[in-house]
């Protein structure tokens, strides 16, 4: 990996640097190495006593070596083979770890649902995945118990992608050890997490964002009203992807979430043909895409000056609360241009005083 790619990995693994802040730093400084050099000063200006911990070059190279020794590979968003649908996200994950021979040149659809799934729900998910795979669609899911595992099993022969919350070498759940190994051999494992990481609760929504982001559409087979699968469906809608759901008995709590999705406008799915009809027009988009990887947007000559950021930083910080608010709303409340508020938020996140979520929501840390 070149020095620039190693710096990219170091920046992505730096404390306080989420995906939004990562790309704002790249846009501001042009390259990862320059952003790393500037980062301690930005964090101090925003009130952090000590600079955020940045992995050393040796630590980054060690992660790369461990990943490759395990049989996986690291892909950054500027690589030509980075999954093209993820490049449409705002922002895409800066760094992914991939393992397996399956590429991302075919149309894909996510199938997700309850961990505590019914027997009939798992049968439907498995047969749905088989039907989609037979028609050239890659099935994406999260390798969880229940519906996810059934979807992977049904599409193992035709192509399946499992998105992990932890590191590429982390086995979860334990009973899917053989399934995970088989997907690595014949399909593809994907994670945003560093090698060796055991996931925490905050890593699963990030995983869900990648599941929906890799897919033209998301099918929810079973989901309770507070299911994580509904988070995946919400993220799919925010990403302008299709949201689909299978109906269930009103007496089954596992159908409450899917029935609610249908009432709110999700497409009702009873067979693979229903999914294919919905995805039919979108499949051409993947076939015609020729991605050269992420490129920084052209400079518009309107980057805020450091002095302007210094003048509004505390005003922006004072408007934050634990409840998320959009950056646009925050800019209105501050009476400042969005770009200026965004620059201040980046520094506040580096200082551990703000959290910027993909999709334009921000709150106090």
C-alpha cells in the first residue's frame, strides 16, 4: 500500500474522525497526509487538551499486513474496485475490508429480518434468496441469526455478501462460523471495522448502513416494531433505495414492523418475481456503471477562512444538544452559511464535543 493509502487508513482510524469529518478533511486539505498534520491543531482550537489518538504509520502497516495474511484486502473509497453503489452514499465509508472472490458488478438486493425468526419466515427468506440468485441478483445481508442466516444460505450457490459489524476475523454469531467461512470462500465478507475489532452496539447501525448501501433495494421479511431491520429499511429510504416488506399475521409480533412498513408505502413482497419487477429498471444502472473510485469535489473557491471558523465555533457548539438536528437547521439557528457551520462541526467532532452522523444529522457528544 502506498504512503498516501497508508495515510488514508490512518486518518480513517483516528479517534473522533467519522466518515463525514474524514471527507471534509480530505476536501479541505487535499490529501490524508496533510489532514493528519493539521488535525492536532484543529482539535486543540476546538477545546481538546490533547490531540486525538492517530495510529502510527507502523500501526497502519501492521493492520494492512494482518488483513492480507488473513486472506482479506483493504479497499479505500478512491479505488477503482470499491463497490460502486457505496460511492453514491453521502459520505461513503472511507475504508472497507473485503474478503472473498465475489465482485460488485452485479445488481444486488438486501434481505434482512428478525433474529428470533419463525420457521416459515426463514423458509421464505431462503427461497426468496434462491429465486433472486437464480436470476442474477447478489443477496446482501448481515450474517445475524434468523432471517439473515437463511438469506445467506439460500444464495450461497449464486452469490452472497455478508456485512459484518466487527473485524473481518471476528466470528459472530458463533454458530455461523462455518457459514462465514463459506461466504469468504465463495462470496464476499465486508466490514468497515478494523482487523481484530469486537463490535459494540454502535457498530451495528454502521453495518446496517452498508447493507442497504450495497443494495438497490432492501426486503424486510420479519421485524418487530423495535427491530434493527427497520433501521436498515430507514437507511435504505434515506439512500433513495427501494424498501420492500413481506406481510405477516397481525397476531405475530414479528410482523408488526413489516406490516407498518407496508402501511407507510413499502412495496408488498410475496415472491422473487415481485422483487425483480421492482428492481428491473434499476438493474441497468449497475450494469452501466464504470466507477473510477471516489474523487474529491472540485474546489468552489468558497472554503471558509480559519478566522471565520474561530468566530462561530462556540456559537455552533452552544446550539447543540443530545437530540440530533440537521446541519441546515443548525446553520439557520446560528445565522451562518452551511459550509462555515460544517467546518466548525468538524473541529468540534475532533475535539470530542460533537457527533456528525451520515445523512446530515448532528448532536452534542
